[in-house]
C-alpha cells in the first residue's frame, strides 16, 4: 500500500449508467432502504395492474366481436330490406333506410345488447306523424321475432326493450296521454 491513503473505500464493484447521464456505483453488498423497497413494490404492482387491464380489455373486445359477428368498424350498408332483415336476425352491424311515400326511417344495428340486438332507429320524415320527424331511439330489439314485429313491439312498449332517446320519450308520453 504504497501511495494509497488508508481512509479511501475500495473501488466500486459495478457501475450503471443512469437515464440522466450520470453513473451510479453499485455495491452488491448494499441493501436498498425501506423507501426504495416500497417504491419498487408500488411500481411492480401498478405494472401488473396495467397488464391485467389490457388483457381484460382485449378479452372483452374479442367477446363482443364474436357475439355480433363483426367489429363495429365493419358496418354493412344494406340497399334492400332483405339484406337488413337477414343481418338483423344475426345482429350484424348494418344500416338501412326504409322509405315509403309516407315516411323514411333509418335503422342502424349496433351489435348485441343486454336484452337483444341493439339498434338505433331514426325518423327522417313522417308525413302523417310530423311530431316524430327527426327523433330517434336506441333499443335492445328482440331479433328472434323479425324486424317488423320487433320494431312494432318496441314502439308499443319502449320500456320493455330498454329504449332510450327522444323518440322513446315521445312514445312514453304519447302512451300516457292516450291512456288518460
């Protein structure tokens, strides 16, 4: 020990480059303090929670695609009632505008709902019922009954089909006024 003073610690065993550009010397015998252990446990716990959340979201979105037959991005534009009726029975995301001389109604299947096939219906115009023009509602329609029956049932009993929207509110008020 010729030119080396006795009060210096031994040279570091290992060094690590930190993100801020500084080097940190690590001594393998040094134990992390309690605060550092807690921070590491919190970081590991949050990382595990994020991974579980991502896996759960992926599983849920895959389940929705299997139930509805398609993803929401693949909406089929039907040009006739037969196409839409077929897609309604299978609850495949589709849209169709039904037009007559008296009215025009746009239907848009959104996928499986809690009670049936979730679909939006919007009255574009109505010659004999101008009060419903421009109104829409989303309901969980019973797609086992066919489109015409399902729509009629939902319009007659909007609460039974979990209908929501300004058209549903209008139908509920109309039913109350008619009953009195």
